DNA sequence: CTATTAGTTCTACATTGTAGAACTATGTCC
DNA sequence: GGACATAGTTCTACAATGTAGAACTAATAG
């Protein structure tokens, strides 16, 4: 299959990974999304989505060393692959094209 | 439930309805999406999504009179409700906020 | 060695995405 | 009016994504 389109939540997770690089892992991703959007996000949702994006090779993962803080165990850290960046671009592009010239009609100029 | 977030395909269908008003119906919506994006779309997918968006009161439907053309039977015509416009704005906004300042990092300046 | 904390995985289910076949209504032409 | 072509919609069935919450694991502090 060629580069897929991302689901809406996959899109947010992928963008969070891009923002947080090179420190994107489950907890920081959840924090980033809830901080920047009004959307409420559980950790379960984030982790499930990370696994799926990794399966599709849109993200690559590696395990970090423990942090030294109390409870600071090793993190599973994600980065975007080239295919991942392409998937973001394609998905966003489709929306952009459908929105083109529609701003006024929708009332949020 | 307050205004929901749209799935990625729901978003494209809702935007097509906005573009095509007041002539948005199954077939024209499919045409619009395939014309403006590289995404392939079956009619089954479009109709299923229209029903779901109508159930959620994001779209309102009415039946038109037959067109007079050969085979031109009555169409089920859709328009966006206020809640529908809000859902588009909310969904797009979440992505916009997550993308903010990220353009260069993703390589599609 | 017990408590506390950061982090991840598992389980289960709801919603959304998708394709293709079946069906229905309209007009044309003889 | 009845065969037929055509525009349009609905149905059926399943795959992928979204979601919540509980369970689990690994680390440090005391």
C-alpha cells in the first residue's frame, strides 16, 4: 500500500511526535495534545495509536535509558519516518484543498 | 454530548457539503472529493458517512424534486447545520494548533 | 523490603471507514 | 405499456481507528 491517510487522532499523535522530537513518548505526547487542544486524551488511546503507527512504519521507536528520577523508568521514544512525514502532508493537503476558498462560508475568518 | 470532533473522512464529506451548497448530494459529493483530492472514494462510503453525520445533527437533509433528466430521480440534499460548522472549525483548529510552527520541520514549506 | 512514582501494556468495546451488491425511481423509445 | 438505460440511494458485511480503564513493570527513596 502507498502512503496511507491518517485518522484524525493519528494525525494529532503524529504531529505531537514531530513537535516533541527527540523526546516524544507516551506521557509527553498526551501532555502536548491536551495542552495545545481542548481535546481530552487518555494514555490508553495514545499508546494504542503509537503501536499502530509504528506497525505501519510511520513512526520508529527506541528505548531510552532510565532517567534517574524517582520512578523514572526507561521510555519508549518515537520519531517520524519519512513515510510518516509524507502521510501527515498528504492528509493535511486533502483537507486544505477541500477548505480552499471556504473560510468565509464557514464563518471563522 | 457537546460538539464532537470529526473523523478524517467525515471532515472531507462535511467540507464537500459546504462547498456544494445548495446542491450537495451523494453523487456530487463523491465527485467533488475525487476531483479535489487524490483520494479514491466509493459511493457506499459517502452515503454511510452522510447518514452518520445526519444522525449527529451536523447535517440536515431534504429530498429534491426529480430533475427531468433520464434517470434523474429525486436527490437527498444535505446542508450543514450550525453544529456542523462548529464541528468543522473545532476539528480543524485542533490540527492547526498542533501544526503551528511546524511547517519547516515537516519539509513542505 | 515496602512504598511511591513514571511509564507502559493489556483487555474490551464503540465508532468510523470501506467496498460492492442490491435496490428504486425516472425518463426514452418503440 | 413494457424493455431498457440511467441517476441515485440503501443495504450488508467487515476492517480499521478511537477510547477508557485496569493491570502491570521498573525505577528510586527511605
